[in-house]
């Protein structure tokens, strides 16, 4: 069925609904799970997309009935046709609107519909332990830091502690990697193995944050789907908020050993425990007058990025903004969050807990993209201001007068897809030029990219050289080259210790490797 008009898309969606409606939700999810085990071609975004169609159109399963397996490759082919369609190929108005725009906008829609379902697993449980527990505690009561008791505020909205949430999330993620179904008996069995997961009440409270049934997921989907239905293939997928599905309608998961839950894309549990906590807190504390959490979290994120950079340092010198302000007061101008001094090179870091908005990812009009770039533009302008002061050799920055190379780096909380591509660089540079900033050879790294580089840089590869390589090569190519030369893995990362502490909280013996431990779940 070719899609040549909006009516064709309507007919395809109706046909998909009819075909999915013939099967039970649990049967489709189980068939998809088995197919995924035997097919490397089935991408996570398509697994999530097929799961969403099953949620929307399949009747719920019944815990008292067996779960069946069917050949659903036809349903996957239909879903593939739907999700890979783009409205500019069949809508003349949109075609005319986008044809003269920067091609990166259409590319952004495509990657934003796929990449979030393939989150990096490098720090999915280590990072939140540092961000939301340790650093938040360290900042309590410090002068100049907004007062925000993260632990108590988190417990107010979830009923559980941050560490219990992270630990239990890890257990559910590990269980979902190798099992289709997880039920109450799984947690009983895990405790009998000597693994110290929280008690049943805490587990229930955490599951209520991670698990939703068909009707709750549909409600969230309807609430957040695109109002412009020409872009329906880029609708928000509720699995990003609730990565675990309860396929059966009868009885609650907590009261029936026969009932079960299933994570179609287990990696999403990790991202829900990490960046998901940030957005859960952000949404809970948003008001028309502002957001006290985001004001506070900027300091947490800045401290965390500094920790990552600190663990990259070999012979270089690292200065925090607090260090910089000792000789360059605030009345003199903007200062970066961190400076790494490597001989005659200054690497200037500005940290921004920013991302592309849903509208930018789903519609990608120039207006929505530009709105999402506000914090990026602000951060780059701050770096440009400080660089100008250095190049003007103001007296207070005398210690930098001998530095001939300045590298401005913005670090984001989440990946800003395609941001360093040629097309995006041209667009951002034009926005900066409109405000009088030109010739700024900026680079943007997400914090997970910086984390992935850390063990290799700590092995002796200079960050300066890595940044130079990233100007002409993709991040994945650079990372692969570093890995082949250093032979370092996550076990060499400073974050590995946090993962070890998580195993200790669960009373999993240290003598086992991480892989062996995971098999115990």
C-alpha cells in the first residue's frame, strides 16, 4: 500500500488497527519478543512502534489464559511502512514549506523517531546514583546554591528513596534482558537467591512509576500525540515514560502470581531511571512563574560534568568556575563552568541541561528547532564572550595570555542529534551571526559521549587531540579507534565503581564478573 496522500495514510492506519485487533496484546508482545531474539534486523524503534500499535489496537490478555506465539512479520512490515513515511512525501503544502529549508530538519525528525530507543548503556545506573544522590547531598547548604532537598522532594512524588528506585530499576532491567515475563514470583525467587531487593511495598511503589497497562498507556498517548496528524508517524511513544507493559486486564500485578509485566525494549528502563528521573522532577516542579528544580539542577549537572572531566585529567590543569572567579570577578563578564589547560590550549566547557523539544523532534519546523536551541545559543554566546576577553588579554586573565588555542565545548544532558553535522553547524552559526557572534569553532558533546571517552582519555589520549579528531570524524568512529588502541572498556571507567556499589547494595558477591552477576537475575 503506497502512501501518496493523507487519505492513504488514514487507510493504512485503519488497516493496521484491524489486523492488530485480531490478536491479544500479550500474544503480539510475546511473538515480537521471540522474533527479536532471532533477528538482528529488528531495530528497537520498530519494536517500540509495533508495541504501540499492539497497545492501541489489541484487546488485553487474560492472566488465566496461555500466551501464544504467531507469525507477525506481516504486521511488522505494515508498521515499518507507517513509521518510515514522512508527510513531505505526500503533502504538497508541507513539501513546499520544507523544500527550501535546511535538510537537517527533516533528518532530525527521522533520527529523533529512532535514536531514543537505543540509549547508551554505558552509565544508565551509575550516573543517576551520582547525580540524584551523591552530588545532590554534597550541594546541600552550600552558599550560592538554590536550596532544594532532592531526596525528600523525590520521595514526596514517588514514595520511595532515590537509591531504592535506581536499585529496583536495575533489577527489573536485568530481568527483562533475558525474560519475556516478570511476575511477583520472580521477586520472591530473587530474594531466595540472597539478593537484597527492597520489600514488596517499595517494589509496588516503584512499579507504579515504571509499569502501565493498555488503558493508561493509551491515555498518555492520546494526551501527547501530535496535534498535526500529518506527523502522526512521529507521535510520542508512551513507552519512553512507562517502559514496562502490563498486558493483562484482570487483577493487579501485585496480587496475582499469574499476572506479569513485559519490557519490549529493556534498555528504556535504564533511560527511565536516568534522564527519566530528571523529567519526572522537572514536570513536578514546573509552574507558570518558573521551575525551581531546573534552576537547582544546573548546579548539579555542572558538578557532574566536572567530575567526568576530572577523571580524564592526566597532566592537564582543571579549573572550576569558582576557581576562575577568584581572579576574574563576575562584574568582568561571563566565565565558563570549567577550563582544562593543556599547554597552550584552553578547553572551555559550558554545561546546559537541555534537549530538543518534542515539537522539534516530531515536526522539526525551523521555528520549533530554533526554540529548542535557545539554551545552546546562550551557552555558545557565553563561551564566545569569555574567549573574546582572553584574546583581548584583559589583565585579570593574564595567566591565559600565553594560550594560543581556545576550544569552546558545550556539554548537554541529553544527545542533541546531528548537532555537529555540517548542516546544523551552518544553521547555528547563522543564528549566532544574527547576534554578532562569528568565527566560533564550537563543538557540542552530550554527557554520555563524554563519559564514553573518559576511560580512553585517562589512558593517555589527550582530550585536545580527541576533539580535533571529532571535527572530521563521527563520534562512533573516534570511539572505535580509541577502543582498539587502549583496549579499555566500561570496567576502566570511573563510573564502574558506582555500578559495583549497586551490586553491593543487592548483596551480589564481588567475586563474580558483571556478566556473571547479570545471569543470576
